[in-house]
């Protein structure tokens, strides 16, 4: 079993665990009470075999509802934050804020870090160039 990112780091938005026997999957789906929702993805032989949302002591499998990739999982995760009106957890708030602004095209009204502002400006430049049909989006 090879773990790409340790599952005990609950502050991560996406944990990918590789080569886990079916009987051991439950060990990687544990979360604490009031722990923020995150994505746990299982991969065997370079193929995604399971995608779960875990948090607050519960988990749900996304592949059973037709969501099996990273993009779909992130969209479901963002939807959970909107549906339950949850604030983004501080450790990955800026990542989710970037997704909210650039993918969902919804303004983020919370506080932003200096790193967020710098990266956001660079992304704006890239998206402006792409919208003008420039072939080279490099900054």
C-alpha cells in the first residue's frame, strides 16, 4: 500500500491513497466530529477505484452517484459548503476561494491572504490572455 498524502492530515482538501486492499478502505475514511469535509480518492493500478467525501465523522461514496473524477468531486465538495452554509476551513480556504472565483465565477467575500491576491492576479492575466485567444498563456 502506497499513500500519496497522509490521511491523518485533515486539513487537506484532497487525499489520494494508492493500492489499498478493499478490507482496509474504512481505515482511511475516518474523520473527527466537526472536521471539515474533504475528498478521499482511492487508486489501484493507476485507476480511480473510489471517491468519497469525508467529514464530521461520516463519509459518502461519490462513484455511486456518477461522480468519479477529481473535478466532479471538487464540485460536490464546493456544493456541500454552499448547501450547509459552511465557512471554508482556514488551511484550505484560499484554494477553495480560488475555485469559487475562477470555476464557479462567484465572488469570494471572505478575507484573503497576500498569496491569494498574488496568485489571483496571475490567474486573471492568464484568463485575460486566453479570452483574447492568445496561444501562449504563460505569464
